[in-house]
């Protein structure tokens, strides 16, 4: 076994870390307070080549492996989860379905523009009554005279409503077969009549990311906007979530790493009873536990990426990584707040934002409970 990163991985890690420290960190607190999505930072991420990292160069990508992409998400999350969420959702949930299931015409039309940072794409799965139960979708699409007519709505959709949100891949009920719902995935472009994108505000976390409600009111798109085959929608969406679990794992890992570093720094500066609190065993042992969790999470996540990059089955490990990284982000952020004491509850300290941002990780792209269900099924099948 070789745990060393390649020269390419180290270059990506250092490049994104420098970008996050130099461009993102100075703005993170202000954007969070305003609940403001930054088009400028998104475009800068595009200029850095972070969108479509794993795509072939012919589509505008960097032809890198999955681990490179995961390292990029991790380094952004170490500084700000909102920007990491924009990157993770666009690459995994936005670009992923089109790249893996689109036909040549769809790939050539959409992928180049989705690698620039000037256009983001959304993943329309979650509905008001369909969260963990993805097959509970009520959004309906009827094919008639060469057009799909879509009616319904989606909620909590990342990258769905900003000025650079160019559309979404939508799961819809496209019919019934022997009494069972048939699901299909359909591409819907911004500006299509009957398609409305509404930003959601008042979030506790990821306040500088773009979260939206999507509405479809007799929204008509050409039949050729079908992604993959008719009836393949559920397969497309669930396999996309398999890939997305790696990026959410990276967000948890990066956030935990950032929280650990804050705790270490503060513990060396803060003095009580005439000594830095880092010299007290209670604090030192807590930091030791935090560091062990972060290291364990990194090894599990990177192994899942290695399996995918090696062309091997990785679904169980992806679920494990998403579950564990999300949970340790919660515990490490909580420990970091405890080490900061009362200051950790104040917005003047970044750990307050980290503590809020971690909470979505155990919910988004499959709850921790769903991950355990997936893991158990893989083991017991």
C-alpha cells in the first residue's frame, strides 16, 4: 500500500488551498452574514479549472481523476462550506448525470459551458413529499406530439436559481408500468416557458450557496431532452448520488480539518491559570481524539476514491465515507466550539459558522440513516 499523494494531487491540493485562503476566506464571513451567493468566486473557481476536473479535455475538463476532485472539495471546505457546496453539487450532481448518461449531442452542447464557471447546473430530485423516499416523486411528465409537458415542483435544490444557474436535470414520473411508477430524467433549460426558479433564503447553514425551489407549470421541452433511456430516471438519480456521496464526504472531511486547526491554534493562544489551555490534559486529549477521527475519515474517503478511480465497485465504501465523514464533522466541530468556550458561540470566530455548516452533512444527499441502510444492504446481500 502507498499512502503518498502523487505530484499532481499535491499540486491540486496546494493550488486550491492557496485559492481558498487568498480568495475565499476574506469574503466567507461577509457572504455568510448576507446570505449572498458569489458569482465572482464561482467564475474564479471556473478559471482555476475546478469545474469538470474529471472530464476529458475535449469537453473542457482537466482529465484528472476523482481523487483530485475530492481533494479540491476538501480544501475549499476547510475554509468555507458554501463555496465547497457550489463546487461539489455542480461537479457531482450537475455535470455527472449529463457526462455519464447523456448522448453525444447533449454532452457536446452542455459540458463545455458547464466547465467554465459561467454556468451551473442543478439536480432536480428532492420534492416537498419526496426526500429519502426518492420514488415518492409527484412531478409528472407527459410525452405528447414530440414534447414533454412537466408539472410539479422540487425543493432544496443546490445551484438552482442564481444568475448563472442554467437549468436542471429533473426526475419525473413519465408513466406507469403494471401499476408501478416509471421515472425518467429530463433536461430543462433556464428560460423555458413554465419553468420557474426561486431562491430560498433564511438558511442556518451554507448561507452563501444557492439553494432553490423549482416549479414546472405545463413546462414543455423537446422529446430529445430525455437523459438516458425512458424509465431509467431512478437509476440515473441514484447512481449520481453514489458519486455525490464522495463529495459530501470531502466536505465533512475538509470542515473537520479546518475546525481541528482552529481548535489547535486557539488552544495554544488562550491562557487560563497562567498557562496555554493546550497544556491541560483535558484539552490535549480532546484534540488527540479530534485528530484521530480526521485521519480515519481521510483514509476511508481516499480509499473509496481509489476504488472508483480503479474501476472497481465502490458503492459501499462511498456510503461509509459519506456517513463517517459527516458524523465526524459534527463531533469535531462540536469539540472545537467547546475548546473555544464562549468565544466559539460568537460570529467573530469562524468556528461558529463551521458549527452551523456541518449540520446539513448528515442530511443532504442521503441522510446518515439512509447511508446505514445502504451499507447494511451491501453487507447482507
